[in-house]
C-alpha cells in the first residue's frame, strides 16, 4: 500500500474497492472501512462481479463482467476528461507521458465501456462523479485485479487513475493493494523474487552484486560449474531466476530438477492440479519444509518440520509496509526447528562443499546466526529501506513503515509525497485484452475462484480447526438462482463442474452473490478444489495465473 490502513480509513472522502472481498479476506481493514462509511459518511464504490458482503455498505456497486477492468477504468477516466475533473496541477508538476495516455483513454467512451463491461452508462457517470469529486479518494484492490493475464496492466491503469485525480502522495489517497499472506510483503522485501536482492536491488546490477558478495564473503564472479568436480563454483548469479509458476512446468521441460519448498502447498494452490501432480511425480528431488503433512508432502523426498507463527520470534511486514515484532508464545513442538535455522543449516552444508569460496573477513559470511535479532542486523546493514528498523526500536513500541533508512528516521507511512521513485510519474497507455479462456458451446459458464472467510487457502491449517469445520465443513459452489432453475438445482444439491483440465463435485449454494452464467468455487478442500479446473495461463510480466477466469460446464449429479 502507498498509504497506511489508518490513514486511508480516517482521511479518505471516498473509497474505490475493485477486486477485493475486503470484509471476508481482510476483516480488520474491512471493519475500519465499514466504520468510515457508517460513522463519517465516506463514499464507497465497489467494482466486483460478485455481490460480496461489503456491497451492502456501498454507495454504488458496479457489477462488471470478469476480466473487463481496463475498459471500466478507462471508461471512468474518459468521463473524468469530459467533465474536466482531472487534477491539472498534479498532472503538470508530477507526471509525464500524458498526451499518449490521453489518446488511449479517448478510445473508451462510456458507451463502449458499458458494452464491454455490462455496466449501464448512467452508473459509469455516477461512479466517476463520486470518485472524482470526493477528494482524496483511495483505491483499494486485491486478487480480483491481479489474477488475470492483464494483471499488471490492470494495476498500472489504477495508478493512471490516481495520478489523473492527483490522489498520489496525499493522506487519504494512494494505490492500495492489500497483501494476502501475513508476511508476503516481508518476503518480497527480503528478495523472495527471482530478479532482486533484498529491498528490490536488481540482481543484474554489478554494483549491487559487489556489495552483497563482499558482505557474504563470496566471489562476485558468475556462478559456474567446476569441470573437474562438477560442483558449483559459488559466485553471485546475475541471472534473473524463475518464478514459481515457471519452475513447476520447468520440471517437465528438464529446467527444474530439485525443489526446496517452504510453507507452500502447490498441489492445492497452483493452477491445474493434475499437471502439478505430474510434475511432482517426476522431479528428481523435493525438499518440503512444513508445519503439517499436506497434500504436497506425499511427493516430498525429505520433509523437514518448521515452526508455526506461535512458536517463533522475528518480524512480519504487513500490507502497509509496517514491520511488526512477532514473539514466541509457546515452546517449539516435537522436533520442529525455526525455519531460518533449518535454512542456514542447509546453506552451511552446501557452502562447506563449495570450492573457490573467498574466505575473507566478510561480516556476514557463514550463516552463523544465533537468533532472529542477528538476522535483522544483517538486514539493517544490507537493505537500505530497512536500515533503521531494529528489534530494539520495535520492542520500544515504535510504529515503523519502510522506507526507514536510519536509526533516527521515523519511517514512511505515505509514499511518493514529493516525487515518485523514478522522479516523475509516467502515465501509461493501457488497452483492454480479453481473458485467455472464454465460455463457448462446450464450456458455456464462467468459473471464478477465491476464498471464503472461514478457511485459508489449501486449508491445511483451518481444516484442522474443529470450530471452523463446524461452520464451514465442505466446499460450496456459488450458483445463481437463474442457473439453478435451468440446472434443476434445488436445496442441498451437488453439482459437477468440469473444465478442459478436470472435474470436481461440490454442493451448490444457490445465491445471487454470483451473476447468471458465473459460478464461484474455492480451493480449501482437496476433494473439491477449484484448482483441478483452473489453467496456468500467465500474465506475461508478473507470471501470475489467471485464477479468476476459467470456462466450465456445470451439471447436476
Ligand atoms: N479468510 C481468508 N482470508 C484471506 C485468505 C484466505 O485464504 N482466507 N488469503 C489471503 C491472501 S494470500 C490473499 S492474496 C487475499 C486475497 O483477498 P481477495 O483478493 O479479496 O480475495 P479473493 O477471494 O481472491 O477475491 C477477490 C475479489 O475479486 C473479485 N473478482 C473476481 N473476478 C474479478 C474481476 O475480473 N475484476 C474485479 N474487479 N474483481 C473480480 C471476486 O468476486 C472477489 O470478491 O486474502 C487474504 N486473506
Ligand atoms: N484457484 C485459486 N488458486 C489460488 C488463489 C486463488 O485465488 N484461486 N490464490 C493464490 C494466492 S494469492 C496464494 S497467496 C496462494 C497460497 O497458497 P499456499 O501458500 O500454497 O497456501 P497456504 O495454505 O497459505 O500455505 C501453505 C502451507 O504453509 C504451511 N505453513 C504455515 N505456516 C508455516 C510456517 O511458519 N513455516 C512453514 N515452513 N510452513 C508453514 C501450512 O501448513 C500450509 O500447508 O494460493 C494461490 N492459489
Ligand atoms: Mo495471496
């Protein structure tokens, strides 16, 4: 998020929630937003194909066809131009490439936007007025925007909207993607991405490589294979690696021979389960670090027991870039060990067999951490945006959002107040492209997938909680009443849903949460996981799968 949760909830005059089921998937922030609507009259526009719970609080609900967010956003911006609501001063002072961008937006008059999205023209005018005339306005999104082959384009177009309205770098405004996993922001910040070291320092930059090689006592030269011993000569690689969604199919192409998986359950969470099973069956070596046996653990050659959040000390970085202490609450269970400890033991053993290692006085060579604070000290030294975020400051109760480069820096709850990271904000012309799969005669319905309040992804944790299973004990598929009549679904009927990849049977929940022609399924239960049906077509830049759109047929069983 460019802004903090409190800032958005307290300062925004209007919210635009697009592709986020905020009350079910981010209940704490969802509550703050509902309170803002109820108690201080903030306006709320929700753009979501489904009638999710937060639409009960919306000033206006736009129910676009899935995968049509670009014509929707461009259509809104077209109206903003027509009415002269754009922030001319912000555009002039803080942005560039405006003319090219405007030319593209002009190709999306409201009538055309309406035709593609299915939203009536009057509603587009109403939405544009609410969003443009209640300033500051905060845009909030999640997976409904990103899990598409146009995920990156969707995000860029929302940034266009916020620059057009001058809502960047201001309290109560901003671009606010809600991160999902408790520490996914921290994982990305620490370089859990194929193209960057911690703090988004590119692996392709010679200066950055030299800095890390020096600190870690490694040869800055490229990673090579020693011909005689056929072991890897460890330098720091400047090659951009693979994303998860490339590693998996890479197994069948011979590009991936071993996998070290920590805290993921790809059999449940990756698209096209049948394909994932095939990949995991043939991989040479699979090491899995887990807190429970999972659907994936049956494929593991070695299963190592990590510890849950309640058994560890360290920090999590949340969706608003705030770093928070997590303290061990219960003793480690059984043979489980800290995840960082296991990883460093493996690393040490790999390093021990590595020729050509530069053994100098490198401050952070050897993986010799004794506790999480020592890991944090290394982060402080090598990760500029975390330079001033120490356990001591967090323990003293400071609220620190990165960037926080030095010990006396107060942190940065709002980004881009004076300028953008690249200087001027660059408007990007963004055009619509249809989803990879479209309903046809064989598969006439559209499947959307996601979560429910009571479960967490593959369900390894939540399906072990008795109370949650009592409330939500089996997968339900949302089916519109019109479709239910056509199918003959009545009461607790089970339906079979089939796509080009597979088939599941689940109980239908007849509800107008979904529009006619669309069903919605989750991936919380192995016997009826939506990922048996989904396909692995990826966004070309972010490599995120199009989980939100699959063509299916639905039958009564
Ligand atoms: N209870 C619970 N909470 C969770 C999680 C969990 O598993 N359980 N997971 C966490 C994680 S990791 C994540 S990433 C977040 C995800 O949080 P969300 O992204 O809010 O959750 P999703 O269920 O993926 O659904 C997103 C919304 O996008 C809508 N949508 C579908 N297609 C489109 C489209 O084409 N355009 C638009 N604009 N909207 C569309 C859906 O109807 C849905 O309301 O939740 C986090 N919170
Ligand atoms: N169809 C469909 N598929 C999706 C999505 C969708 O919307 N639709 N959403 C996608 C998204 S946004 C996400 S984030 C993924 C999530 O997918 P995953 O990350 O695979 O799912 P999780 O269930 O969150 O976590 C996986 C495992 O981590 C283990 N675990 C928990 N805590 C710890 C720990 O501290 N240490 C270790 N070592 N293990 C731990 C749990 O036991 C669990 O089995 O799913 C993706 N898949
Ligand atoms: Mo996620």
